[in-house]
């Protein structure tokens, strides 16, 4: 496919994402600095601790934080798992912690409680086919509300656990630690779509979030 | 185009599976887990970017100084710390003390450290960690010890190092030992594996698994004597996946600054420029004590079987 997927490698299970991307035939590169972001067609924000990643980005002299926002607003596909979905959210319930605030969702951190309530369960995700997805939730968040242009892709009784808004995709669960590659394949298809809708090589073409969301 | 309110067709939640227990430490990779003794310290650690805190009554340096029997901390203190932060909270139990572990599990601790820093409750057996719904981390000095703990159900391994000394030498020794043995095992002819398993006292199936994957089946952190950003980066360059800092932060002159510096050093462990930048003006590190000056009875790393 020739696409290069960046995996934000500040903290968390970025190696698992990189491995899965590689399995699907795309190139994965670790992103720790703003200049590394320039080399990629898309970005995955892995599982980890959102307060840690905020501390490592917000207000640091490296431009990485601003560069992610800029590229995402220009249409670069971004997929956030668990911590990644918190970091992408416009609003975090009861918290002012640093975040990209790119996606029109409000999240509740640790929505399932402490680790003893972390779980795996079969999740219906119609977009991925009729076979349920083996979703693993690790002290995971849920989306408690979202904007009009957000497409809800899966829910559990506690809230929404998978959603897309244009070039932004989030899951509260961790496909990267399972054998099921369907979510990553779905994301790569978003990346391919974003690439195809541009005239030149990937970076810097403008795709409106609303246009993609309407698809 | 909104397609809200999709199916609620989800299956039954399965908690405490091996996958779920091993996954928590996976999310902590590349991070720093800090010892804290009060809710205020826990907040400082979280603010500095810790991925988790270890809640305890005394840091290892003070446990050494105090002497006497070191036990699980008061649940009241641990609960205060759980309520003070949003990051995972770990706590320690004595080796073999499965009732202390039951208590910690019931109060909502996210991960239990079956730790040689406390006075062992059982000098023959460790806890059967498979019985619990939350993950355990255990210390190890070599591959055999790591695989015995994983065989008992540990979901995370850390080097033992020599806790409470501020001397990184033992953590380096243990990391080199574990990682070196894995490298040698991965090129070992298959017919030598059974004898090797017997020699190091490890379950044969796990020996084969490590030989084929070239890595431990669980996450592997460094612990025991890490006191500076450079120490953390050293352990990361040796090949561990994250670090525990015990006495090194809150026994130093400026804990908040040192904590944040160690967090950055753990992320940018391969970048000497960042390491130089974060190492500047940190104030005095913990005074420490050389691991070599310990009497044999004072070594904590030899606890565990």
C-alpha cells in the first residue's frame, strides 16, 4: 500500500500498534518529535496514561502537540485507542488536563472503575461485519456524549466505545493486543481514502471534516 | 449523517482473564512508576507524569533505616491515595502473603507488587497469582526467577535491583542477566531447552515460549536503585520497558522536578540532548548507600525463591 503510519511513541503500547500495522503491510514509524510527524500519512495514538502524555507534550518546547493539531485539521487520519481517545476529546468529564481537543466527544475516564473491572467482551461493530469484535477494556474510558457529525460505531451499557468523526477514529478498547486486525484495517482504509482524495502526495491537502463525516 | 444509538449487542464481560491482567502493564510501558507515601505525594507524582504510583507507608530507604518487620500498608492510606489520583495505584504485599493480597484486591488496587522489600511471610512459596482478578508484578534477578513468577501468574516482571540504596548497579546486573539469558536462549538448539529449564528452575513450556519469541511473555520493567534521569535512560537502553523509582524521588531535594525529569528521560532515553537538558539543576539526589556496603542480611534482592 506504500503508506506510512506514525505511532505516537511517548508512552504506552505503541509497539503493539506498530506490529499490527506492519502485519497489514503498511510501514510503521515511531513518532516522538514534530519533525517525525512530517514523515507520516496518518497517526495512531496508543493506549497509555493520558496525564503522562499530556505532561510530555503540552507546553513543551518541541512543537509536536501543535503539529498534531495542525496536521489533523488538514485531514491527516488519526486513530486513538483508549488513552488516545481521551487525548483527542474536546472534553474530559471533570478534568482540565491537557488534550488535543480535536474530536467533538466528551469522555469519562476510568468509566468501568479500577483494574478488577477491566474486561474482555464480544462487541457488535456492524461497520466491521457481523462477527463480533473481541474488545479488551483496560481501565477504559467511554464517550458520554458527542456532536452531530460524530458517527457512533459501537456501544456498551456504560457508553459509546467506538466512534468516527471524519478523519478521526477512536476506540475505548485495545484491538492492538488481540489477533483481530479489522479495526486497524478499517483505519488503513480511511488513510487510503484520505490519500486518494488528494491531488499530490499526502501531506497538506485540505479535506473538510464535515465532508468525510458525511460519507 | 448521524448513526447514533447503535446496537447494544455486546457479550458478557469477562474480568480477570490472563489477557486482561497482562494488558494493564502493557499500557504502562515507556513510563515511570513512583513510590509515594501520602496522597499529596501521589498528586505530585501524577502531575509530574507518572504512569502509576506505588502506595506505601515508607519508601524502601526508610524501611531499611527503620528495621523491624515490614508489612502491607494500612488500607486507609492506600484508599486515600486511590481517591487522590486518576492513574493506576499499586501496593505491596509480603512474599507469600496471599491474605494481604486479598485485602488489596478488595479495596480496588489496580496491581499488586509481591515484593522482597517487605519481610517475606513464606520462605518457600510465593502467592498463587492466577487466583486473583488483578495483575501482580514480581521482582526477578535472572530468567529462571522471572519465569517461575510468570508460571505462578505474574503479569509483569521487574528487576529487583537493590531497593532503597540509590545505587543502580544491581538493577543493571539483573537486567543484563535476564535479557542476556533470553538472547542466549533464543539461539539455543531446541534439544538443549529441557536441560536448560532444569538448570534455571523454570517451567519448560515458558522456556520454549521465550526461546521462540525472543522476549518475556509479560512486560519487564527495571527497579531497585534508580535515582537519576540518566539511571532511567540507562535501564531503558539496556532493554527494559519502563522503570520503577522508589526512594529516588521523594528522598531527593526537589521531588517534583526530579520526577518530571525522570519521566522525560524514560521517553527520550535515546536522546543525549534531552537527557542533558533534563539532568540540569535537579538539586541533590538521594544520598544513597552503595549496594556493596550492605551486609548479606541487609540485601533485599536475595529474598524470593
